[in-house]
C-alpha cells in the first residue's frame, strides 16, 4: 500500500488530521496530544516545530512532533516503515538534523532511533526508561501537614531553581547548557497560562514551600502532571504524595476524567507513591539520547 509523509505548518490543520488517530489510544498519547492541544490553545513556539504524519492511502498510521534542538516525540504505531519514513523526513527538514533524542513507546522509539542512527551516524543511548500512569479515581492517603496552593510571585525564582535541579537529577548525562532565563520564561508562562491548559502548585509547611508540581498538556479527556520535585532536605515527609494527591483532586474537579503522569522506572519511590494515590500503569516509554560525530 502506498505510504506518504505529510508535513504541516499550521497547528490546526495538523490537529484536524492526526487527533482522531491519537485519541483512539488517548492514555498512551498523553505527550503528543498534550503538545498539540497546548499549541492550539496558546500558539506555536517561536521556533517552528516539526509536525508530521505518515498515511497509507487516506489513513494516518504514524505521527511525530519535534521542537528544534530538542527530542522527537513519536506516537504509537504498528507500522515500522511509517515510523522510519517520518525519521527520514525529519532528517531532511532544515534545522532538525542534530536533534537531542527521541521518545515514545518502547518499540516505536527504538525503530525511530535505529533509523536516525543509520541516517546521521549518531550514537544512540537509552537515556531513561519511563512508565505512563493513569488515574480515574483517587485512593486517599494519610494526612500530611501543610497547605496546598498556587505559587505567588515570591515563589517563582524558587520554582526556577527546583526545575533546574529536577532536570539535573533526571538526566545527569546531559550537558545542561540551557540558560537560566529560558527556565524563568518557561515558569512564568506556565504559571500565568489558562489553568485548564497548564500551571504550577506548591505544598507549604510552617511557612516554607517544600514541594512543587506542574501540570500541562490537556489531551481531550485527561491532563498530565509533571514535573514533581521535592528538594533532598525535605524528602521523606510525604509532601510530594500530598501535593500530587491534592493536584490530582483539583484537576479531576476541573472536569478532566483522568489524570496521567510519567515516572522514571529507576526510581522505585516515585512509582510507589503514585500507585498509593490510585495511579495505574498504562505503557512503558523509552527516551533515547543521540550523540553525533564530532561531539554534536
């Protein structure tokens, strides 16, 4: 059957084409659906992302997005040739030949990464093995002292510090050269966005902010929590559990029928915490990092 690849420069046209395909497996597609719906609501980033799909005749069989100088997000697909065709097309697009990596369900991520390595000569490393969890109903957890609230202006620089610390812990292999002002802008945008699209919440105890959680990426029926971060000196008190439970409860109260999140499979603590609240596994997701000849 004929396989064709389509690129889009209009987020609404792209969404019209691919969302029906993605929504059929909504819980598995929380990242691509979340990105698409956020861009529809708030506009595309200043640097145009790659928006592509592969079709056999009139049917979408694979979908991919990628921000320049970041990683490709590959949707679930049963068509390996379509995933490879999207990798080839992304490689041919201006400004995307040295992306940082790729993530998606285990098989599609590996298929994409192998094709990318063949096209570019890069070295592929499995950077992180993750799992998507979904919650429809909360299992209440024991009481933890503190106050759940949105951040104030006085909290913003602390959120920036913690977001940087979260990324350092999550990916110790990365050079982490992103300027602080990029994090500052990202925190401000998320904190000031439509609360149905994205935001931050914090847990405060004895007048001190002790944990943070973000949320973003509405998928249609659900929304995703992340990142969740508690500094090392405040861990072991249940703050992250209480904060995640409270945020989950708020999001369900806003009308979402389910809430999702990613966990790092190498962190048994976070996986146990979320399951206590009522989150259940959906699918395992792999994130690959690419290193290019000459150190790029």
